[in-house]
């Protein structure tokens, strides 16, 4: 099924009638396995450092976006 909403609905109905596995548990196990793959070989502090770096990169992008919007508005009001 290509439609994720329809697949989720069908999986839920199948679980309700006892013909399938719990879709929430399946999704949880998929998330855990993806996380383990991403963190393969890293220690706890290395994972934390990588996550903090990503957070600060996103903060920097937000600040850059705000500066660009401010400069655009300032240029429009200056005309």
C-alpha cells in the first residue's frame, strides 16, 4: 500500500480483530532499530555531543533566517 494513512488504518483494523500485530509496537521497534543503527559504536557522551551539535546548528539556522527576514523588511521600509 502506498498510502501511509490507509496502511495505518488497515493495520489497526487487523490488530483490532486479532489478525495482525500491534502497529504501535511495530513502529516502536522500527524506531529503536533505526536509533541503534545511527548510534552504532558511539558511547553515551558521543551521542549527546552529536545531538547537541545538531541542536546548535538548528539554532544557528533559525538566527540566520531571522536576520535575513529583518534585513529584507529593513530594506523594504528604507525605500
